[in-house]
């Protein structure tokens, strides 16, 4: 019986250590950036997404691999196929000893606008229930064609997540918490 309190205190210490190191930088492998650019070009002008894989090491989130999600229609059967595709890809990557830990997803946008903010918020909230630190890499091919490598790493701010978890997300609640729309996302520096 003495071991149970020790195990709980160890888990509490581990949880405290995880919270103590904030995410400072997202380190993306060059090959991952090339894969993202290629995927975007192949399916342009459709807005496509993909999954980011890597490691969470201290204050650095390392993105070491990615794969695209198949373009699908809004149908339950096709949606189930998409989930099966994702699980199968991760299983295959694990078999060949490639990092297969989900660290976020990639989304494409044009003219520096996130097309569906509500979708991004919903995806983040679902991911952050299971993954403590995850990011969304936003790639803007129109800005990249102007000579700027337009990659941004975003995460939901902690203050916004607290409000969103209460399921009472309104403009009035944002004002009460002294949050504006620019306070929803926090940009994390990207390192290649």
C-alpha cells in the first residue's frame, strides 16, 4: 500500500515538470517543409491538410515527418476511411522505425487568411485533450511565390483554452476574460 502514494506523487511531479517548460520553438526538418510544399502544389487550389509527426523535447517541438490526408467528401463512410488511413500510415511508419508521435497538423491557406477559424479551433481542442503540446503549421503558397517562405506555427493560447473548455464560448465571455480575437492563437517561432 505504501507504493501507491509514491506512484501518485511521481505522476504529480511529472505533470508539474511538463507544465513548467513552455513551448519555445517548433523545429521543422527541411524534408518536412519540402513535403508540405509538394503536397500543396499537387492539389492546388484545393485546401488540403496533413498530419505532423515528431518529438516533444523540452521546450522544442521537433517535426521530423508528415503525411497528407486524402482529399475526401463530407460523408461518414469516407470519414471513417480517412481515420483508418491515418492509423495505417502511423502503423507503417512505426514498423520502419520512423517517429510516429502526432505533434499537430498542417493546413494550407491563401493570402494569409485561415479559411475556417472555427474548424482550426475545434481540431485544436480535440487534439489538446490527448496531446499536451501540439501545433498547426500554416503554409501560404501565395506568399511563398512572392519570395517569402510563409510557414507559421500556431497553437491556441492557454487563456483561450480555459474559456473554450467551459463550453461557454461567446463574445461576452471573451470581453469578461479580457481576450480579443488576436489572443486566440499564439504564434510559436519556426526553426528549420
